[in-house]
């Protein structure tokens, strides 16, 4: 497996981190409610792209979206992640009847080890907000355009809402406190900027779905090729 771009946190997900990641989204009332809202948006997005029959879940993490993706009885799922530990934890933790419909694939989102037009749709949740370099985002998006036959469902943080305003204040305060640059692995992107990047990579925006309009940063974009 090759990886021309490696995010700084990519190698932290050993078995212990992977198990912690699995538990995180069910820890406490707010996390569980947030997960349900993520599922609502994911179901809507999948319906908008015609309930694709072959989906690449990338990065799949600990498989928290596998049961949802498996709700369509004849859907096949390729589950890709850069972390072998994540794939192992996901296959051990998710229901057996779901796992049997999943093909695990260890690969990089920046260099996907699949042929052109290999899947109907790519389901890419909770990755793009970690990519601060525009050239890296473009490489990731172009790989998605190469591998997906029809569509890309992708989530990220966008500006123009209350939480992004609070996040900007936090980043300014951190810069003042450190007196220099600091390690940052989450980024809020201007919606106009990322939508231009989608077009540059070969996608058009079908629609977007906001987690909580005007409040939350999370947005799911439904993109189509061409």
C-alpha cells in the first residue's frame, strides 16, 4: 500500500485507540443524539443518490455506519481505512450479518487502491475537516472522482454558523497563548472555497444537508460527477 500524503495523526490508531474510537460515539446522551442525527443525514444523502448498490465507506473507522449502509438488502460495502487496527476492531465489533457483506480494504484516501469507476458511490464521513492543505484536499477529491462511478457523499466543517464563529475565536486565542503556530488537525472551510474545489475535482453539488442550520459546523455534501 502506498500513501503519498500522510496526515500527522494517521498512525495513532493502534488497537487501543481504535477501541476508544468505537466507544466514543455512544458515550453520553449528546454523543448518541449526534450519532442519530448523522444517521438521519446519511440516509437522506444515500436516497438522493439513488440508493447505490456498491458503496465505498472511506474512512470506515470502527464501522459505525456499516449497519446503516447494510439497511439496503442488496448493497455491497467496501470498507476502507488507513489503519489496520480500525479495520480489525470494526470487523470484530459490528454484527456478523453486517460484516459478511463488507469487504475490508486497507488503503489511503489519497491513493485509493481500486480501479477507475470501481464503485457506485463513495461515503466519506469525518475526514475532510482534518485536511487543511488545499492541494491535499484536491488530491483526495480527485481520487474520489476517479474511483466513484456516480457520486460522493462527504462531510466537513463549514463557516457561516455560530459554532464556526466560536471556533475562530478559539483558534485566535490559541495562537496568542502559544505566540506561534501550533499543531492543528481540524479545519473550518469557507463553503465557497470547498465548493470550488469540488468543481475543480470534477464534481457538481447536488445539494447539502446541515447538521443544525446556522448553528453547527457539520455539513454533508451530496456530489455528482460531471
